[in-house]
């Protein structure tokens, strides 16, 4: 695809891929539990979220939490503590299930019955780039009306599809859309 950067940062520019900034903003909107999983309170909150119903328990198993019900009960009652590997699985399962649970809600909020959501794109940081090599890149706004592919890819954790879906949206910026492949931040609210 034209305009894709091959050697980003070669001259000192700094930033992250636009789709990663979108995923970070969607994660912020998802409202994850703030207490880390390594703290007892954070662990209990995640376990209660993943075991509050049979459906939630099934989704957790599909997301990678494959311990027995007996082990889950022991963790919830405080008789056992999960290993580091199980803590990582609990966190990954929690994030996956949470994304799936809030995806439909976020999609409705972001699409806003066809009106879309205004997205602010903050350009890459060129403060470390020599003057002659800097390009003129400015703050831009864009109204994204179709979030379906973006939210579906985010909920599935498919980074490649999220990148393609995001690029399909930023081509609306015109002929210079490639300048916004890497950014410092992308902001929007739902």
C-alpha cells in the first residue's frame, strides 16, 4: 500500500502506529480494573468478573483460563494462590472477556446512529529530527462514521486487521494520509 513507512524513526522521529494508539484509547474506554492482578484485591475482582455466571466462566475458558472449578474455588476462598503463569492467564482472559463484553456497547457509542465520532490525531514527534529533514505535519481531526471493523478487530485482538481497518479510515485525510501512520496520540470519546 502506498504511503506506508518502511524505516520509521530513521532520522529520529518518535511515535507509535496509529492503530496502536486507537487500541490504547479503546482500552481506556473499556474501563479495566485498575488494581493489578498481583494484588489480592485485583485478583479477586478479576476472578469474580470471570466466574459470576456460567456464561462468563465459559467465555473465560475459551479465552485461555483452563483451570478446574476446584482450583477456581480455592483461589476465590483464599486457600491457594495462582502461580505467575496463572496470574498472566487470568489477566489475559479478563482483558479478552472484557473487550468482548464492551465491544457492542462501544460500537453503538462510537457510531452514534451514523453520525460517527470525532477523532483527534496528534502527529508524530519530530523534536529529535534535524531541521532540513523535518516535514510539515499538523494536528488533524477526522469524523469516523464506521467503527465496525476497528472495534471488531480490537475485540478479537487482531492487530493486523486493526491496522488495515484504521488505514481504511485515515485515507479520508486525503493525499497526505501516510503522514499520520505514526502518531504521538489519537483521542476520541464515547
